[in-house]
C-alpha cells in the first residue's frame, strides 16, 4: 500500500471511490484534483481510497473514502498520517462526521481527533460532529 498525490488521469477511478460516500460532491473532487489537494491510497498503483483536503486558516478533511473491498486495511489511517506529516507542527485539522458513523468516529478518535461541537445542519441529511486535532 502506498499513499501519494492524485494524478489528473485518475479522475474516473476517484469518482468511482467517491460513489461510496453518502453525500458525494463530484464538483469538489474535480476541483481538488486540479488544485493538488487529493492524496490517494493505491493497490497495484490504482487508487482505492482518497483524502480530499481544503486548505485555509486550518486544513479541513472534506472527504475521505475507501472502496468497500479495501476497507479495514489501514488505508484511511495512512491517508490521515500522510496529511498530518505534510503540515507544519501545530496546524489545525478539522473534519465533519455523521454522528451515527461509528467506524469513522473510531478512526478519527484513534488518530487524535477530539470533538469540538455538533452542527445540526452541516450535511443535507442532517447533523455532523465537528472534530479537530493539531499536526
């Protein structure tokens, strides 16, 4: 397993991974690939997972997705680790997670994220827990 920046030629493969999300944002993914804000986890040099980050005063993990047949292999943790290691020490990283998504909540808890607040209208489908940590 390796983690590297996404390539523009991988748009279709990444869109396929994104389809597993409950609220995919194809426009955001296209923009982020062009901006160089997507890291991919690969199997045989094919993207099977990705992390999409939005940079500003803090870094926001806008999407993280792994194909169902490659989950529980440590890919999401590896993507987060690569992101954290690329940032200046002390940089703030945030993420929004659906309250009922126990797998995602455990991933973020295990990688040092802590709950900041609950936002009742973050997702189209409802609430999100806003989590944060420092690099």
